[in-house]
């Protein structure tokens, strides 16, 4: 997510010609978009980061469901 925010921020800075970004070629911005695309499409899958996020979300849902179940059973 940080990579996407960085890419969008640098693109806006280039478009608005803010400080050092005014002199940088648009090809650097295009290359950054390309790197961001390749990262999320390939490297994240190869490193297993997408699965870790999915597992963490699933575990959080399980814990929440268990907590609610125990709260209901205490109330009876």
C-alpha cells in the first residue's frame, strides 16, 4: 500500500511541478508505475505475502466469531 501511495504522490508532484520533481523525466514516473504493477502481480505472490494477508484476515474472523459465541454462552 505504501508503494501505491508513494507512486501517486510522486506523480502528483511531477504533474504540479513541485520542487525536484519538476526536472525529472516522465519516464521515471512510468517506470515506477511499472515496478508497482510487477510488485503486486508477481513478487507479492512469489513471496507469499498475499496468502499471509488472507490467512491473517481469516484468523481474525475466527477469533471474533469465537469471542461472540463465548459471550452468548455466558449470557444463558
